[in-house]
C-alpha cells in the first residue's frame, strides 16, 4: 500500500482552498494549505508529492516561486497551475506545467497531479 500523497495547495481564496482540501482528504491525500507563495515556501520539503498553485496572487511572482521550489523539494514533482484567467495558460506553457481553468472538475486535477513531471525518471 502506497502512503497518501502529500499535496500543497497554494490558494488565496479560502472557499476554494477548503473545497480542494476536503476533496483531497476524501481520496486519501494529505493536503497542506498556504494562502500565498511566500508561506508555501515555508511548507516545502522532500515529503511533498504535488503542488497546486493559483496563478493570480499578490507578493512573489510565479517565476521567482518556480525557481525557488526545486532546491527545497530536491526532486521533480507534479505542479499544476490553476486560474480563471486565460493568460495563465500561457504562463503554464512557458514554465512547463499543466494548466486547469477554474472552475474545473476535481477528477481533472487528480489526473494532472498523477502525470510524472518533466525531468523525472520514466
């Protein structure tokens, strides 16, 4: 039996964060929550299995955030960018991560975090 996936949810909307947390718990995952990217960096370590991050946030830019996470995690993990804004699709393509447009079905998110990340062993 595999241990539950530890998923970091970086979302500044408390309703969306709560909904994602409940859904992840329902499927046996261990969700962690951060309201912004700065707080998320404090929760990152090599025990994480996936990251779900909202595109539109104040504070740290997405580019700086993406550069800062790899040394903290130590290995490639699935990262999914979510947003209600179409411009986020281009940002996701530029950094090489899947994009989900809000609102999205939870099954689509589960599928996105199940895909091996770029740079991982096949």
